[in-house]
């Protein structure tokens, strides 16, 4: 089938939004929601369709008495920071029980909410699910040993599909300090900037909370058949899901799914994905007042006649940014046939800086963009990023905002962020055909990175949507 007649019907599921954690004083809350979005490329509908039905179940434990009903609490062991317990008949990540019966009882006792019917053809569409909002912890906070898990059930109807897991809207903050937090030996330290209160550019909560996700057998750990796709600190796991997200391992080979790429497809029918997080027992005051917020989304695309890569360009440059609600409009600057081109770094764009009197009421026009954002070039073209500076009537701070250029695959970098007033040009010659994605660390990073001075986020992912792409033709 000609490529121009591919059907791309996408479904997005989002969950685990607004997570804030602290060992005392601050709260942890989570909301899970699902949305359904579809688009058809080239306005062409061809044979085949992909429909997705959804359900979920959410578990949370803060070790209250009702959660341990009919379980001897001496038969439950929580991990320290170095251990984790793979899933099995008596184990969930972070907790081990004496018997399989204790584990099953624990899962029954800690079920917070569930909704949906992941079956074809009459199951639940994403937009039909009631949005669950759960306040976690007896007093709205989380303490060492607390544990949460959500299982997503996805039923792919009609055709096999590729599935990606992505993170969006992720931010993290210290939120000030308590006296115990300041004096804890594991607190990373406070930095004082000119004209600003003492602050910390490293949120320990991201490293203290452990997380994992896996393709679940639908039995909530108990059979031990699960395969982890990623496991580590919350910082590491969310970092791996940012940008274009992580392709989940399907149960079919590309050939079985009639996939033209290399990613394994999920066969038509029901599948489950588990996401778990827990705070090991060997953490204390260094995470007081810390908070993290993020959303998880699923993206699915039918395997038939698709190469399994998804729309990597749009997924990357249109990834949600808390300060920028303007998506890429699809414009690609065609500069093929030119040996050298210039991309402006520090270009003007509209963003929404809250509570920043210096820039006026939102939206504000600020130098937080690449221009052009997406460029098509010929193989062998040298791209030079040039930091734009400004004169009156723009304030001097426009030339002091630090930017850099970093390839998503790590193949090139201009180095640490530098202000436009002092940063030299940066050039790279592109020889390999294909899509080359890049970003500015303080304003478009796919990994947690501290923000620019004056911005109300201490650690962010994709703060202002400052991302770009070079498309190289063979």
C-alpha cells in the first residue's frame, strides 16, 4: 500500500497527574484521567481501523489498619533504597509478603478505585470513563514505605497496534525548606543567586521515590509473569518516558502485525500495563516539602502498513509545555540544496509566564524559541545556531536568558546554556538522512533540568516548548 494512504488513528490515555510527595508537611495527591484523540493523516481512510477500549485499577497503601486487615503486619517486608523485589507470587515491587494469600489480600485491601471495561466491541471508550481523583495518604502526605500502583487495561479492537508510554507536564520543586530538611545530610544543598532567595536546583524526591512500569499479565503481579520495561528512580523513569516516549514491547513480531517497521505489535485483544511507585524506608527529612507533578499518556497506532515509529516529529515538538500553549503548526522550512543555513536561537515567541511583572500580563512575547523550528535540508548541510540579541525597546534581560542546543540522541551539543549576549555560534554538519531532534535544556529538556532564573519552576521537563528538528534528505 502506498505510504501516502496510511491510516493513523490514535488514542491517548493519560493518568497519574499531580503527584506531590513529602515525608512530612506537604501532600501527595494524584488524579488519573483518560482522553480520546484521533487524527487521520492525508485525509485518507483505507481498509482497517483501530479502536481501543480502556479500564484501570488503582491501588495505594500508607499502611493504615484497614489495609492490613486479615494480614499479619510482621509478614510484610518493605525495601530499603538499594532493593526492590521483582514481582512474583508473594511480592510486589517494594513489598514482600510471607504468602501468596497475604499478597492477594493486600491488593484487595488497597484498591482505591477502578473503572471501565476493556473488552471488544462493547467496552468503555476513553471519554466515557469518570475521571478518578484520589487524595493519597491519611493526612494528604506520603511517608517512607508508602506504595502505589495503577494497572491500565487496553483492548485493541479489530487490528494489532503499536503502543507508546509518554510523560507530559512534569515539574518538580523544593517548595522551601523545613529546619529538619536543611540539616539533613542527604539534602543536596542551597545555592544563592543574585537578587534571589536561597534555593536548591536538585529536588531529592525525584531520586528517592522508586518507580517501574511493565507489561502486566492482567493479574496484578501475582503470577510473576511480568517483564519490566524500565525501573529506577522516578527521575530516571520519567526521563526515559519524555520526548517521544517509550515504545512498549508487544506480544507479536512486526511480521505478525503486518508492521513495516521493527517495533513489536500488540495483538488485537486485551493487554495490561502496570506503573508502580514507592518510597523506600531509608528516606526521611531530605524530601520534606518536595513535590513532583506529571501526567502519563498512552499513544497507540495501528501496525498495519505503518513503520512503528509513530509521528515522532509532532510528538516531540508538540509535547506539552507548562509555559507555552502554542503547538507547532506543521510548517517545515524547505532549505534543501543549500550548503549552509542559520537557525536563530533566542527567537521571539508567545509564552505564559505567571506572576512575572517584569514581562507584563500573559501571554508575553519572549525570546524562547528556535526559528525556523523545523527545517528540511540536504545531506551534507551545515546548520549554524546563532544566538539573537535585542536592543531597545526590549529589556536587557532578553540577552541574558541562557540557551543551548542539545541533540536528543546525544550526537551533538553546544555545551552548557549561555546567555545570548556572550554565546558563540554553534554549527553541526548533518550527513545521515532522517529526523534529527534537538532541544534547549532550560526550556525544552526531555529530562529534568533546572529552569531559568525568575521562572517559577526549579526542575522542569520542557518548560517552554523550546524544541526543534532538522529533517535530512538522502
